[in-house]
């Protein structure tokens, strides 16, 4: 990437630059007039760093085409992504407004409730339209909301964020980035937890904006980016009505619901949020008060959502956390092997480690083997280490330089052996000299030794590392060789916690993993071994009640039925609820609660295995969609 810097207006084909509107961490933004249509204005966003990746350029172009399905005046969709000579730029329609943060500052960080309601209704409707088009904005923040002061018309902008990994290390410790972006980032967007980023991530960010509009300050005020990430993950904001006594309690509850840590506990739709805002607005305008009511009655996604909460695994969680605690107390290398059937919750169990990791300033990275990529040596390890290096590159320049010097010292003049398989490491270490080619056996030994030295230097006493490798039943022979090397030299890894997970029904006595476990024990090591079993009836009951957000007594009959059908498999439980919803046997009522008739469910043609259920889903796809899925399946994960 080349870095651009403009001291005067740049020359852009087809446009005349009129004025500089602003500058962000990755772009200059200008107002421009079309040369062939005087009086027609556009916004030209010129990237500071040229994108050399053809695939990323194609991605931008394709995303712009996809964004064009959004038909809402509240959303400004880019017109094109273009380049000329050494300039790359995004073209969008011009809107004569100012960023919401500028508008709010001009109001001395205080607006009336009536003005808040006007803004909140428009923003919730805009978000809803974007989500109905299947788009997650992913960058909802005041800088990306334009407002016209006279009319209070709003526009949501900046659907494309051309941030490259080479730039991130300069961003996270930048004060402007912390205040204008990280302050509005959802827990799942921080990259520190493995929850999927879905539509509710925009609801969370919008909730932070609402909090600021109603209180005049952010819920989490710190200039330390890591402390701010921890706040998003673990701290509850002070309720709005406690910060500003003029705000009705129900509005405080509404924003708290938007900012829930668990994605499934937030509003799931913009229209559901809009309905509650309108109810509050109408009553306030008539009576100057708002009577408490049940929030989210119109917040229906037409689907059963996945949950982030884990149930029925308290004992297993304690055992895994016990091993991690040993690591943090300086007791040296720790390991655990977790087995269980597909969908039983092995991976989810490990995610429980991520919270204490953040609190202890530790690192977590993971890789997953693929059933159809067993011929790719070290694939899961490389995936995990690439993820970890990306994390390192988000740290301060001083920390990045520390990592650079430490890893160069560890790898010596042979660093290229590792940078060849971990491209992100070249960003950290710079280009490395070629190494001597060796015969296959010697080359593998050299690689294992260097990879071991590399891994040993990725953790520190003050920053322990958890390395999680999933689906070890599909592990390749080269990785097994390295794991033998790892467990033969555990004293070299005093700050590492290795966790492996596998499907016990696919690992017999002759499987290489069985030999690995045997050799580990013969060395006198005692890894923690956990067999994750089926959920008992009580845990299934708690899971069903949590997903449907109903009291335990109201879900007992359905939970008992599902526990017996699914044999306590959590994936099958959630997929069964999704199937019932799709078949309209589980419906969301006008009273804002899930309802069902047990007799109809018992007499339905409900699949009796998770394989049959997914197979039925595939069969219900349209012919064209099915062909696309087949092609994607050939491409792999």
C-alpha cells in the first residue's frame, strides 16, 4: 500500500473538488461538483492508502452493488468505487448536513426529549430498512450520521470501511479512533469474544448514541482502548435515569435493552425499537410522562435467535477455568482435551474462557480443522497464529515494536520460514531474507523447531496465551508431529494453555490422537480430559426458557418434549425451536410472547435427528440457491 497526503485539492476525473469536508484515519473527504452536470454535488472519499489487493477492490465494487437494494432516503449509498492514476476514491451523493457529533456539540451536548424522539424514530426506521435489505452497517456512530439542523432530517452514511490490517496498529491507540469508533463498538465486534456479528450489533451502537444524547456523555469514559473493550464486554453502564433524573425510567430501560451484552437480549429489529419509541413519544407529548410498559412487544424477527448464554455446563466450566488459573499463578504449561458428540457444546465451553482472559490481559486464539482439508499441513495452527498476529497488530506502536524485536531474536535469520505461512507476520517483522532449501525431512524438523520457538515467544507471564484447536479428529500428520514436539518440551511454554477439542465418536484406538494422548501420559503429564455429555432435562428446560424469554413453568411441557427428542443436544434443541417457528407451530403473539399447542407439535412431521433437520432445510432451498450452495461447498470454509 502507498500512503497519500494532499496539501492541495487533488485532480479527480469527472469531478471538480469544491472543498475539504473532513479527514478520518483512513481517508480525506471532499465535496465535489460533477463536471458534466454543474450544480450536482457528490462526496468524494479519497483513501489515504492505496489498496493493492485486487480481491479487496472487487469486494468494494460488489458491496456497492449489493447496497443498491436499500431504498430509503435515510441511507446514503455509495455510487461507485473508482481509481485514477495513484488515487482511489468512493463516490456518494452529497447531503447538506453535519455529523451528529458536531450538531450535538453545538447544542452544548443537550437536546430536548422531543428532539430526541424525532432523531430516534428516524434512526430506528433507517436501521430497520438497512437490516431488511440483509445489510449490517457495522459502523453506526455519530460521525456516520448526518443531520440537517433546520429540518432534523438524518442520513446514515459510510457503509464501506476500507481499513487494512497494516493500518490497524495505528488506529486502536489513536485518541480519535477510541472516542469516535471504539466507544460505539459492540462486544462481539471487539474480536475478543466468539459471538457472531449480526443485525443487533447496529442496535447496540445506536443504543450508545441514544445514551449519549440523553445524558450528554458516553456510558464508558476512558481513553485506554483495552479498558474500553473490557467495559463493552463486562461492565454495566450507569442507568440513564440515574445520570439524568429528567429522563423517564422506561426510556432508561429501553436503552439498556439496546445495549445488552448478550446479542439475543437486545432489540432484534429496528421496527420493534421504533414501535417502543413512538409509544414513549406519543404519551410524553400528551402527558409529559411515560407509563412503564413491556418493551419489545413489536420486536419480532420471524425467527428463533441463537443464544450466547451457556446452560448446564457449570462443572465443566469450573474445571477449565481451574486450569487457566494455574497458568496465571505461574504453575507452568497447562493442557486440556475436550471431547463430545457434534453440536454438544465443546466449542461453546471454551468461549467461557474469554471473559477472564480479557480481565487478565491474556490472549486467546483458535483454529479449526476441516474435514476436507486434511491434506493441508498445519492448517489449524496457522489459522490460529494468523489470528493472533492480527491481534498484536492492533496494539500500540511500542508494543508492536516489542513483539517485533522479541520474535526476530527468537527466529534469527530463518524468520522467512514462518512468514511464508503467516503473511501477517511480514507486516510485523518486515521482509525477510530467503533461507536455504532443505530435503523434506530436514525441512519439517526445521519448521517444527522454528514454529515451537515462535509459539514459545507469543506468550508472557503478564499476558498468558490460550491456544484452542478444534476438531482434532481431522488433524493432519504434520500437526500431530508438532504437537508431539510441543508436549515433549512443555518447559519451553510456561505461559501457554493448550486446549484441543474432538468428536469422540470419530476417534478410535487406532486414531493418531489416541496415540498422542497416550504418549503425553507416558511422559508423566496429566492433561485435563473432559467428556462433554448431553444436557439433562433441567438444563434443556433452562435453555428453552431462555431462548423463548419465558418463565420456566410456562415452557415445561415443550422443554420435556424437546429434551427427549434431541437427547440433550444443545444444537438440536435450538434447531428444533427454529424448525417449529418456520412451520408456524411456534408463533410470536400480539402480546409479545411465544405461543404453541403441544398436540400439534406432537403430531407434526418433525425430524428426529439434527442431520435430517439440516437435510430438510437444504431440500427446501430454491434450485438457483441450491446451485450456489453447492459451489460454495466446493470452495470450502
